[in-house]
């Protein structure tokens, strides 16, 4: 007797782990932590320009921006700019901040034919000559953008074909500009390596990620909104990166033909305590909340010991360090939600604001995304919904020329 089936079921942790191990043979991001960074670091030393301009969108810029924003205090004196929107007012506002005579333009597109990227490149060409002296290209080796770069003798860096855009931050996509900005890209990869090894050796990372992924999947019909509540303004870029990673990877149709609903939301504390927190506290119970804290901010700014007229009742905050205040705010919010006993929460505490800490966090979320995708039996790495919109846009623009 032969038995076959096509319906979805939640598999065991061991089955999922085996699938993830098998994925490492074909999905390139798993192996990025172990690349040789020597060519990148050697090139970064040659960059003399002060304005570094990234032309890219989505996976070509969000991860880099997340790390840049988190580690701005550790960067050199160069300025990093991002051109990604086709909003004409935004383009002109950002372009005005660039010293074109002292700029390096980094064009990033995996496919090499991203409309937003090519549109901005065309606009820049109308202002300044983009050539081998001021432009480098990061793309797939056989893309049309790579051909464009070669024809103009521009320096190129490759994006591996088996690395998807939203999983590409630890490839040349992120490492090249971050190295130019003076960040320690070896420590970035060291954080990824330690998480990778801990997971695949079935240590603490394996246990925590499997437990979290299984809870999310087993309760996805009840808690289908995943809220990330990050207590540092420097994590706003990370939140945006997470929203793309989670939404574009997991918003799919599974083996049953069922549309998966795992909606990501990124919040910043304490700002969003004054907005979204009310919805969490008394709204519908359809959310899980992950808090992210930084245990040691690299700043000792303190609230001055000053009494203000009519505000003396708040003098209890005098001499409190801001880094302590924000963590007290986080702890108070966490306690308030935990006391409800019906909102699932977990807390991630980052040790410090450095390359090692942010890369550990980001690589963990990449692994978690892959694990959840395996549990719900979808293709985590494609984006057919996005591609459909691109096709419509392309056809609409072509119609304008008729």
C-alpha cells in the first residue's frame, strides 16, 4: 500500500532542522559569514571621497541602513547617503546634501534592472558624469548592470545568485559600503558566525529559535501580528529591515493553498508608548510582542539636577542617566504587558552598540524567518506578489511611449 498526501501539517523540530541544513546547499545567505573580506577592506582603504552615496532600494539598502544607523557613533568622518525613493521632492532634497565633486556613487541592484535604481542613475547622469573615478557597481555577475559597469570600466562587486536581496546585508551589498564607512566588517561577520555555529551545533540559539518559531506557527491563527518594540532610536532602521524580511518572506501561500498571515510591525520605544501601546494593552489579542533593549548605551548623558518652576514634582528624575531612563521605560512597559497574562512577549537584550551585537541580532532574525517558513511549508525566498506589481508597472510605463 502506498500513501501520499498534499496537505500541510506542523512538522517536528528535527524535520525542520534537517530541511534547514539541506537549504544551506542552495540558499547562499547561510554561508555569507565565512566569506573572505580582504578584497573589500583593501578597496575601502582606497576610497578618498567624503560623500558615499548608495543608490538602491529594498534589500539593496535596508540592511546597510539598519547597521549604519545603529553604529553611526563608530563610523569615520565620511557621510553616507541613501537614494532609494522615486519621490521627486525627496530625490532633490537628498541630492542637495551631496558634494558631487567629492562623492562616490555605489549602484546596487541584484537583477541590475530595478526601475527605481535605473531611474535615479539616469537622473544623476544628467547632473554629473558617472564614471570609473566616482562610481562602483554591486550586482550579479551576468546582469545588464554589470555589463554597463564593465563597458565603463567601473569597479564591480558581485552579489551571489543564491543570495536573495532581503538576505544580502552580509554580502558585498552591505559589507562594501560599511567598510568604507570605517566599520569593522570582520566583527560583523564574527557575530553571524557565532550565531550560525551555535544554531547548527544545536546549542542555545537552536533551542530558542525553534521554540519561538514553533510558538508563532502553532498560534498563527490567533496571534497573527508580530510586533517588534525596540527601545532605541538607533534601531529604527533595523525595524524597517525586519518588516521587509518578515513580510516579504512569510506572506505566502502554503502547500494547502492557504494564505499565511504573519504581519510584522516595528515600533520604537518610548515614542510609541504614546500611540500603539494602548492598542496592545486593551485591543484585540492578536499580537505577540518582542522587546529589544540595549543593556549598555555608549553614552552617559544625564538629566541635569535642575528644578523648573511648577515642575518640581518631577525632580525625582534629576541625575538619572538617559540610558537608564530608557531601560526603565522599557522594563515598565514589559511589566505592564506581562501583568495582563494574555499577550505573549519575549525580550532580547543586546549587550552594547557594536558590530558584533547588531550582526548577531540580524542573523538570528534571518534564521528565525527561514525556520518559520519551513514550518508553514512555503518558499521563503521568492516574492511572486511583488513581481506581479513590477510587471504591471513595466507594462504601464511602456504604454506611455505608444
